[in-house]
C-alpha cells in the first residue's frame, strides 16, 4: 500500500511478480475509487457554490432540490460587483 | 585579513562596530516592529490582567482578582470544554484522515497531481467564506448534506441549531480543510528511503507491519510538528465558530455550544469591555497551551524518530 516501487524490485522471483500484478491492479482500482470519492466530496462544495451562484432566490429555496436552474440568474454576479463600489477608484 | 588584524586591531574594531550598526539598521524594521507591536502588547496585557480596565478610564490595580474570578466563572469552564472538544475530537481525526489520504497518494497513483490539487483547493478558501458556504450545505431544510442523507433514508440532524451537533458540524467542515496536512505528510512520505521497504519486503513483513515499523517512525517529526501547530490553532479556534453562531444570531451559538475560549475572550474584551479580565483569560490560555505543548514535547522523545540520531 505504501510503496508500489518495491514490488518492481529485481530481487523478487518472477512467479511472485505475476501474482502481484493482478493484486496490484485491484488495489490500484480500489485506491482510485477511494481517492476519487474523497475528491468528489472535496469538490462538491465548490460545485454547490457555482450552481447556487446562478440560481434565483426561488430556486435556492426550492424544496425538491433544483440541480440546474430553469433560468440562469446571472444578476447575482452584477449585484455582487455593484454592492460595493468595486470599479470606483477613489 | 589576519595580518591586518594584528597590525591594526583598533581599525578592525571600528570596522566591526560599523558592521554591527549597519546590521542593526537593516534589521531595525523587524526589531522595532517586534518591540512595539509584539513584546510591548504582550507585557502590557500581563499588566492589564492584574487590573480592572475598560479602555476609557485609567486601569485600577486589582492584583490576582481577575484570575480568581476566572475559576468561579461557569462560562470560563464551558468555553474551555468547547475548545478542548475541538482539540480532542478535531485534531487527531483530521490528522489521521490527512495521513491516510497522503498514504494513498504517495504510491505511484496516476493523476497524483490532480488529486493533490483537489485536496489542497479548499485550504485556499477564506475561513469566513468557507464557513458561510458550509452553513448553506449544513442547513437542515435546504442544505445539500441533509438532502443527500434523506436520499439514503437518514433524517439528518439540525446541524446548526441543535447544541449537540454544532461542534460536530465544525469538525466535519474541518475535514474539508485538511489539504495542507495532506500535502505536508506527502512530502514527508516521499522522503522515506525506499530501501527500508525493499528490505522489509524481502523479510516478508506485511504492509501493515511496514507502516508501523518504517513509515510511521520515519514521518514522526512531521507528526510532531503538525500536532503542535494544530494544537495551537485549535486552542485559538475562533473564526468558524463566530460565523456558525450567526445561524442563531448570537455570539456563543445555541446554548453557548459554540462559545469557544477565544470567542469568550473576545466577548469579554470587546462586548463587555472587561479588558483586564480578557487579558487574564489570554494569559490562562497561554499557560494551558504551553502545558500541552510541553507535554507533547516531553513525550515526543519516546515516539519521534530523527534519522540522524543514534
């Protein structure tokens, strides 16, 4: 689990190496599964952030969860920029 | 240079003094900054901790009253409990999680750099923005987490309102920000000499055994460093608790379940203007953190291994 390079070592017999490759493939798939799942959990909040940023208030509070808004509500962005005098150089 | 020193020691002394002055001048921005903005406030807070001070009238000397009152204050114990909860329930699982992720990433996994980026990404989000985002995710009615739990048939708790669940919410959110630890553990893991594993493989040691006899001791200096840093950070836990308490429009959250030590200190200092009491609290915190840090350092001789030693 810790180090794959070890099993490539020339000191091992070829028989053992063959047996290891199937096992290695399985553990590699499992590893990607875990890494990917955690990765999804880590990216989830960002996706939620992005999706919510283009939703209207009604869509945000919609009780059956709305994944993709029926209408893009891009005013959120203009509101955010205009809320403070963002482009006004004093 | 040597002959010059013999011939003209006074000249060298002059030169040395000049070098010293130049050096001091170059370091003076830091020295002055340290004296004025760090050492003075630290010493001043120690003085204020012995006084009754409300910022507007001159401080009056009360001796150790602030400290004795501290031990009679229920909220002091409550805030200490809340903070210790975050330390005990938060730090170790976060570190273990980060280590597992680093171990998975350390083996030559395809797309390692992509995964590493993904795990590191949340740590770039500012604490307040991240907390607000998670308050949305944890919202019991509209939040995504409870919706997902409902989908699999679990009635999610009222994360932000139920006093029993507010701190676990923060711990849960904390996992999202463990990317820094993962990356640092990954660096430590890549420094472990490969020949140890080769030798262990030949001897037929299992992967589990290899982890505890090779990997864990080899990365123990990193564990010590992370443990100390996270301990200090968790004792100073403030921002996330402050933001989460906003869900109930209060300072300490529901039933003061989010009244962390730093938040209570802030409240005493800037809401009640008890500067003396707050200073005493700050010094108590310093003593407690120092105690835990010392305990960890003392025991570290038993479990931290430095490659160069022995």
